């Protein structure tokens, strides 16, 4: 069953109001610290960070995983680089690289002592200046956890910030029970569908078991008995649609997304069509 509408009383945008404010209130202990994602395609390397000697090395490294982090430094043994190595050890599933080559820094337009996260889902990057001693390993770790959006990103109070700041303004939520025996199959299908809309729609997983996510379920006027469900949301105008599912399938996700994209395209075309008709 599908239904559509616009966000109501939760504020000007679902992400700062519903996800940022509501999720951070009463979130499970430790949730902000673990920052786990729904899928990690590449495990961290045994020796971290990997030394990237030239641009070819850096490009190959970046293309090798959904999310990678590179530390750009003048001196590989500087205090900032040491803090970077410490952060790398705290996030084993994310590949870390390190480069001191002037040509590499120039190619990516960064100054020395910069930590950069590259991600494939929206073909974007995030830079962190680590010159200050205040930017310790803990702050670097939080910066990475906050911005490590993936093909499918599991929602929590840390990734909420990265979602809100993403260049992708269309978000699809799969609201489901992670404890269900059907969860692994659902995630395989959800991830397969995410591949079809890469660069267009940000795919997000909402675990309905978490108390902190109850307000998300309520926001879309859903009950636990109606789950799993898909909810799609366009952040600029808060246009939304909801689809309850008997079961998750690539075809149903694809059809739901395509119908919403067509609807949004028609909405964008209406002012232009009206202006043309008035000229005639």
C-alpha cells in the first residue's frame, strides 16, 4: 500500500528536525560512538595507513572501496600524522592511505595536514584541517564516522549529520527489523536496488527495533505491524511517499523510486509548461 503527502508538524525539514533532533534524544548508549554502517564492501588493510607515493596510487586507492580516507602530510612522522595513524587503528573497516607527495597534494587541491574522506555513493569528498593540536584522534574518528555514507547507510545520530549534508537530496528509507531472520536477504535486495540509483538517491536503513527510531516510524504514520516499509523523502520541499511491503524486492523498490522520480520531474516541469502556455 502506497501513500503520499508532505511532512507535517515535524518542522521545516525531516533531517534536522526528525532525524537530528529526535534521534539524538534518547539514543542508545554508545550509538554515537560506534557509527556502524549497513554494509562495508572493503575491510581495512592489515597495515594502515597505506603509503600512496603518486597520483596513480592515490586514484587506485580511492576507486577500491565505497569509502576511503587519505591523510595528506608534509612529514609522515609529524604529530598530526601520528594522530591520524591512531584514528586509522580505531576504524578497521575503512581503508586509510597516507601521502606526502607534493604532486598528489596539488592534484587533490589540498594543503598539508589535511584528512580527506572520499565516498562513492554521491561522488563527494570531505576535508578536515588537522593542523591544530585540538584535532586529536577522537575528533578525526568522529569526522570519519559522521561522513562515511555508503551505498546503504545505517542511520544513527552520527551518520544523521552526514546524510543531512549530502549533495543527494532524495532519500529512500528501508524501515525494517534487523533482528528478523529475513534481514540478510532484504539487505542484499536493498543494496542491489541501491546500485541502480547510485548518484540519484541516498539509500538509508532504519532499524525499527531501536527506541530512538520510533519517532521516525511515527513521522511516516507507520505502525510496527506495517513493517517492513519504504519511505522516500525529497528534502528541499518535503515531498514524501510511503510503501508498505509484504516483502522487499529489487523490482518493487525500483518501481517505487521511478514513480517518485517521475512525479518530481512532472512537478518541476509544471511552471515551465505554464509559462509556455501563457506566452501562447
